[in-house]
């Protein structure tokens, strides 16, 4: 294992150390062979799916020229407000003809290009594993205000749900999110806003959906992207140091923050007061030496504001976050997986396809033929 996460350090944290069995070590030796060798150079392509959109017809990713077939707004009735965001208000609704529940996302005034992007991405991902389904697109005939109609999920708010989740629950739901991310990445799409608020969980039926694709974007090799995406607590270091040549691996950082928050019962795990402080909070855990190495590799310079607030910090072992309240959720497996997700260098983070094969999910793969198939299926690009 990399960095300070040695078995010796983990043995100090108490009862979960029993996990360090011969079977565990054998599994990790097997898994370690999957890790990509470090690469050099500033312009690195993702290890998987970098050429998906290169090989697709233009109308797959050219959302600006999308012609939207608007449905009839009167087919739906709003029942109650269930949420709001920067770009929309969300309601529980009903489809009048079938009396089936749905979710109605009424978009606030934004550029047509952004609306078309979200619609095109949802159309391209329709039917993918754990991707929320777009059922219809409608708009008000007078105001032209557009609305997106989605399948209904009987969600439990994460602030109530996460503290009740068992070790097995966390493994199961993180694996399900990985399935969604591997699928969208395989279709050439970055989500760019992975966070608990955008993961709907119907716990009774163990159904999960990744929602809110409003910030999602098509990945094209060597293209610079807007760093003003994702929510503060889940922003990857690349966004916080203004590195615009990022890729799918941003989503793995965000999911790593979610996993650490769930396991350590510390949500959000990195709790910055603003974007500057967010990077400081990360550096206090991953260390400043790693940050400076990352900046050097990609020829990035920190904003002068950091001169007064960053300081110098050594890397903190993940075992330091284990307490009597969370140790029943902690294993060497999960500490290793977190260590592979929360990596400064986006090119060195574990990929969703690789993560699904991690020993942490062994019991998920063994108990579900569908999960085993998802993990073992060879990438198509």
C-alpha cells in the first residue's frame, strides 16, 4: 500500500485489525497488480474511455444542435415541492393518464445550450445502470419555461439515512454508484456533481439512482473544462488549483469524499468554509508535500492567497479517523480503497471499473451475480 497506510499503523486502531488475515493479504497482492504504473508528463489521457466521443457520430455529443421534441405540459400535475437547486426547482408530480408518480424538474432561466446539454446526456444514458430515467421534456406554452420529467424514487434524506447504514449497506450502495459512474464514463460523460444530495436511495427496495446531470459534460481528450463545477465539499484538487485539463477521475474524488464521510461518520469529510479553505482541509489530511508534487507535475501555481493559509502539513494516516463510534464500519479494505480514491493526482486515482474489483466489494460480488458481472465485464473502450 502507498503512503503511511501500513498494516502496523492499522493494527493500533483496535478491534477491526482482525481483518488482517492471510486471505486479505492474498487478495490485496492480487489487486495490487491491477494498479497503473505512474506516468510522467502533464498531458495524460484517462486510462479508460478517453476516445469514446472521438469514435461516436457528431450528433451523439454535439448538443448545441439538438432539436428538442417538447411534450405536453398538461400531461402532468404538480403535487408538492421536494427540493430546489441553483438551476431548478423540483416537485413530486403525477402523470395524469396513468396516475403514476413522477418528478418534475422546472428549470430556472439558463442558457439554452445548458438545457440542451442536460437533455442530450440524459437521452444518451437512458436505461443505464442506476441512472435516473428521463421520461419526458415539456415546456410552458406561454413562458417557454422548460421542465424535465423523471422517474419517481422514494428517497430517504441522506442526513437521516447515512447514520443508520450498516457496513454491508455502505459497500452495496457505493458499488451501485460505481456501476453508474463506470457506465456514464463508458458513454463518454463526466457527471461532475457527485454528492449525497444527488444520490437517491429507496432503502426499503435497495434501489439507487444517480440524479442531477445538469453539470455533466462530454469528455473530449485534451480539452480544457470549467473548474466551477461540483459542490465545495466534493470538489477535487484539480478544480481547487484551477487545473482545467481534468477528466472522468473527478467523479472518483467526489465519491471518495462520500465514502469517507459514510465510513468515518463525518459528513462532509472535508469541510471547508470556502474554496480556498477546502484545499487547506484536504492538505491537512493528504499532506502538503503531495500537493506540491501534484502542482509541479502539472505546472500549476497556487493562488497567492494560499501563502498565508496553507502552512505545511504531513500526511495523516486514515486510521487516525477511526473512533469507537465508527470502528464497526472500518476495515483495512475500506481504508485502502479510500486511499486509492482520494489521491491528489487525478491520473493516479482508481477508476470505477477497477474499484468494482477491489477486495472491499468481495462480499457484494459474491452475493450478487449481477454485481459480479458488472465488475468483470471488459471495458468497451
